């Protein structure tokens, strides 16, 4: 079990040790792509992921969870190979995002289902949030390392970050290969399309599952917001080399809060207090100077980080043992659909108004999340 957890954490964190993370949006802009077109590229990314999400989840349940996790980083590496040669061709950037989306959907739902089933096989499913928090902790450390080093690498030559991003992905595939096969004969015996039917049946007839997924959608908006952070840093006129440092701080400090999330999984107040504090900080960003605004932004991501672990745990404990990856992929589908709809809106807000307006909008959306959670409090 210990070896499995180690390999699971290694494949997870190496998948996100991507040196291109802190600069790719800025790189697109330097290549002449406008903010609105960057927004639509990000929407295309989310749309592609949305289209691939359920088919890949059903494939994982029917075929093999481990093999899906092995193939995923190999597909993602194609993204950076394409971007190396893309130049000013926006369509090639879009093609790269499509491969990235496909790779993400091969893991989305699959890695959560694999972990929960592996722990359940040893009667240790109660450890799910703790192990998931550890995996996210090291994942965020990897992202932080890539953010700070990627910024300095890009300072010398931006294209280098794409070459160097391929190496960790190959290592991620290797450690995924070392994971054990967790065979569910019940899943294997079901027809491919039966997994999809089971997933939608679970969503329709399980109100608790619907409520938890809905709350997770509100929290996922912070991931969409994060895509605009590089542009926000440019708006604040901070030096390019500091982009990676700020992103590193966000990843490092968020990772610690994720690692401790399991301690909060049974405390309902976390779903109310943490978003409220995030709301206060988002509004404060608009009246503070650049340094104060960045500190508030860092604190926002630290505060909301544990919520993703807590909600993912609640989802896994609510699902029965069949079609687990497909059911979890439904959450990914709705998150990506929301990304398709909200990212262009975020882009238009930031282009038509000042960047501050985007963070005010996010603060208002947090209030809606608090109202929704309060109304459905008996299900959380």
C-alpha cells in the first residue's frame, strides 16, 4: 500500500511539473494573440475537455484505470511539441490545447476512482481525503517549482520551457506504469454505454451528489480565474520575473492547506467561513496598492484550496462502487462546461473594464455559492 501511494503521488506531481505553466498565456500575447483570443483559446480548451470527459471516464471503467493514467502524460507532452513550432499560428495553439484537454480527461475521474478503489480494497477508504490531500500537496509543490523555475527559464528564452516540460511527463508515465491494477470485475462486465447510463442515473436520483457537485462548480471558478492571474500581474505592472515567484508562493502555501484538509472534512463550517473570507479578500484587492492586492490574491487561493479536497472526498464517499470513474467524470464535464461559458465572460470583463472588475465579479459569485450552500445545508 505504501509503495502504491508513493507511485501515485509521484505520477501525480510529475504530471504538473510543467515549466510552461507561469508563462504560456503571456507567451501567446507576446506572439500577437489578443486577450479576447486568449480567452477563447482557454474556452476551446475547456470545450474540448467537456467533449472528451464522459467518453474517457467510461473507457477507464470499461478498460483499465492504471493504463489510462499511464497514457495521459504522453498525450499531454504532444501539446508542448506543437507549441514549440506554432509561432504565430493560433490554430496550432488551439490544437495543443486539444491534446492537453484529452490528456486531462484521461486522468479526470480516473485517478480519483483508482485511489478510492485501491484504498477500499484494503478497507482503508476512510484515508481517502488524507492521501488525496498529500497528493495535492506534492502536486502543488511541483507546480510551485515549475512556476519559479519556469519564470527564470523564460527570462532567457521562452521556448525552452516547452522543451523542458516534456521530461517530467515521461517520468509521470513511468511511475503510473508501476501502479498496481485494481480490477473491478463488476465494472468490466458492464457494457461501455452502461457506465454512462449509470453515471447519469446516479446524478438524477442522488440529490446529495447533485448538491456537492454543484458546490464544487462554484469552487472551480477559482481555477478559471487563475488563468487570468498572469494578465493581472501585467496590469499591476510587476516585473515578468516575479510572475513565477508569486505563482510559487500560491502553490507552496496552498499545498500546505490541502495537506491539512482532511482535518476539516467533518466540519461543516468550512463550506461557509472559508468562502466568506475569500469574498472579503477579493473585494479588498480593488482598493489596495499592487503589493497588497497580490497578498490578498495569494491568501484567496490558500483559503479555498482545502475545499477542493473536502468536496472531492464527499463525492467519492457518495458514489457506489460501479462506474466510479464515469460518475466522477460528470463533475469534470460540468466544470469544463462552466469553464466554456465563464472564461469568455471573464475575458470580456477584463478587456472592457479594468482587471479589477474581474475579481469583483468573482466576489459576487462567491456570495451566490454561500447562499446555495446555506439553502442545501442538510445535504452537506
